[in-house]
C-alpha cells in the first residue's frame, strides 16, 4: 500500500490533504481521485475550476484530475 495526498484547488482556494490516504497496489489512483472529486461535488456549488492534485509523500505530483472529468455522481 502506498500513501498519497489528494489536494484540491481552483488556483485561489485549496483543501490541503495533510494526512493522506493509503491506496492498495491493485486500486486505480484515478478512481480514488474521482472519489475525492465526487465528494467535492456533493457539497454543492460550482466546482468547475477545481482540480484534484495527487502527490506522493515526497511531494511529487503523480496525477492531476479536473473535478469535471470525474465520473458523474450516482443517482
């Protein structure tokens, strides 16, 4: 299992993931980032300019996912 931090930003505001999340080797990092994006969208409001920026524990960005690119919320 590897730990990643899922930060969220629109370039002006941000949510900093200080604790990180452990992701099992078989799980898609994109799937986990989509779950984070869906969590933002559930809060309501306009998240169109936001991204989920995934970083390893050394601070390297390993994935950048626009919130709008996440799968649609389940009905």
